[in-house]
């Protein structure tokens, strides 16, 4: 299997499982990942997703160009990548924590850019080297100027050079840098902490913050008007207040 799936409590762990190919994104892996993201979205028991890679050579080396070049009929039936594209466009509703076990480049780095929280190995390096192959970073790299200073984004995009995990963290592209053996554990802890919170509030927070990032605060404020009654008038909102008053753990229902 190109993708491994494991469930721990309210967290689904998805592992890109092509270590000999540096976990490159083949059509088969994209399909498996897309379907797994769909299943996680449909499962109310999944509060957060952890995305990592197998082995110690790479988190993901980006698109598997050999696999795509080998397709006999590029115009024929395409794989089901609906939820993969949703994630790649920053529109996936549930929280996703990236666990960069090793280096992530090109589309692999862009996968991490679309995660909500990223934990990185201290040995990992990151970058968008597409220009070195005559391409450009079409999977999310062009959003870098919204994340980091323009001069730094252009440095990464125009040179195609890689940066280490410490610099990525200093720039705010990853949240935490830890030894490689601790990456998944720390990512799981982030996911568990998120999963302890009210699911409606978590979903609305992600949606509105990402909208403010992509479309601006005005658009987020307009969308907030629709989210407010769904969250603030929910059973969970009342449960949260009661649990606080009664000094107990809330029992969320997601409604």
C-alpha cells in the first residue's frame, strides 16, 4: 500500500509509504491520500489528522515525475483526487498536522504549507526547487509571500535552494523542530490537544482564519456572520459553559 492508515483515539495518522521513491506523489498515492482524507472528513470520530512519511530519507520529494510521464493515456480516466485538491487549495475543513520526518521539497514542501501545524525533524530541509527543472511551484509555493517576507519568498522561489529546519522555524513555516524520532509523537500531541476542544469551534476557527489569510479580514468577517449562530447557539457551546462552571471535562457532541 502506498498509504498507511492508523487510528489513535480521535486522531487519524496517514503515512506516505513509498520510502524507496522518497514518498513521491504518484497517481496511486494521490488517489489513496484523497480517499483517506475523504474518509476522515466523513468520520465524526476523527477530530484531527497527522500526515507523515515512511523512512528517514524524505517526508515527500514532491511529484513522481517518472510515474506521471509513464501514463499511457494522459487524457483518459483520471484518479479521484477531489479531497487531495481540496487539501492542496487550503480548503480541507479538519485540522491537519504535518509531521516532517525528513526533508520535504517541491510538492512535498507544499503539502506541509497546507497543513495547519507542522512539526519537523531537526535533520529536515525544505524548499521549492521547481525552477531547477524549468517549472514553478504550482502546488502552493506561490502563497509563500503571504507567509514570509517577499524577499525571502523570492529567494526560495527563484534560486530553488533549500533551507534547514531551524531557519524554516524562525521564518514561521514550521511550528516545532525536534529530533526525528520524536516528530510523530509531538505531532500526535498537537492533534490530541486540538481534539480535546469543541469540534464546531475548531472547524469554524480554521475556516475563518484561513479565509482571512487568503481573502482578507473583511471576507472572514462576512463569513463569520454565518458561522456565529452555528457555533454559539449549539449544544456544544452550552456544554462548554456548563463544564467550565462545574469544573469538569466537556462532553462534546458536535452539534
